[in-house]
């Protein structure tokens, strides 16, 4: 069994816990991979691997916050991920540090005994013409090159070909249930329980907008942008692409989903940390 471990960059606490988890995997007779940053923090250069090679692991452990988990998810393909939460909100990272050793041992032994019990969370991808975005775990945003007065986009939103809304707004955000607690929430979108099989369509500061809408997870959401200036598409607040206008951007569920191993998080307990 190959187990990858990624610790939050620059965190001595995360590196220390990663060292403990590395030793547990070794004690169990399995192989450990570390990303380059974690390997450097642990003086373990021989165990270093490129993060984008972690999709060849059987399990990856993310030690940090939801940001660390999402960093792993962007690179791990469909490899199951266990998240160890270092005190942040922890919608994705369900395992507290005190339970990390026992949780990892349990996952390693479960793998040897026939397989891991995993849950799936959707990813989204945007496409336009021959271009496709990096898959997003939280949200895809279609916006102008700037927000506020004099900025934004003229747009129309269609769901499975039927018009839902249109006009002028700073942008349109399409989020997964996982992402409902992130950017979507700051844009007055609804909280959606992770077990709900849906996607959120949320107009951002629309002049004559409709309420945020939850649609089926397999819906196709098209944002037609009329502006000659085009649109900027942002995936998970990180990966950005500028498209010439006018353009149509389609957002749909992407494969593979994120696969989450280990004990489930308590959604409502995590919500309490937002206040």
C-alpha cells in the first residue's frame, strides 16, 4: 500500500503530526510518499514525490485545514483522502489531531482487509469552445475583469437550456454543496448540506437578479456573456482564465469526484465555527 502525506506548508505543528503519521504507516509495513514541502520539513528527501503523482497512491492524508485538503484534491485524482483538521472550521477535514493516529491505522487495515469506505463530493468544470477549466471542488465564478460600478458582466443564465435569469451583475457563481460554505456564503447564497445531490446557482450583486437556485447535480448551467470585453472564469479562487467575448460558459459536474475516506465530519458542528 502506498500512503501519501501532505502537511500544511510552513506549519511546524502540521509537520510534527505528519512525522508521527509517517512512522505509523512504516510500522504497518506500508510505503510512505511525502510531497516535496513536507519531505523538506521532515528532512526526508528520499521520500519526496511530486504532488501530481499522488493519484498513484492508495490513500493520501492531508494535515492542515480545508485549504490543504483542497490542495491535495486538485492533485490526487480519485485517490481517497483523509483530512486531519488542525483547528480550522473543518468541513472536509474530519479527524482531530488526537485521533489521527488511530484513524490512519484503521484506514490502512481496512485497505488490507478488502477496501476503504469512501464518500464522494462533486467537482465542477467550466468549458467554452475548446477550453476546459481546472476542476473545482468549491465553485466556478464567471465575472468581468473587475467588480463594482463600471464593471461586471451582461449575462443570461440557462439551466438545461431553459432561461433562469439575466441582466447585469458582478458575476455568476456556481457552487457545490462543499462550496456552499465558502465564497457562495459570502455572496448570500444558501448553505447546502453535503448529502444534498445538487448545485447552487448564485448571481453576484445582480441589478435585477433572481434568488439563488439549487438545481440537480447533473444539470448543465450555461452563462452567456454578451460583453465584447469577454469574461474571467475563476475555479476555487485560484485558477483563472480570461475568455474573449461574447462567449458562453457551461458549468457541469466533472469526473472524477473527490473521494473522502475516514470518519465523516459533523456538518453542523463545523457550521458553529463560522460564527
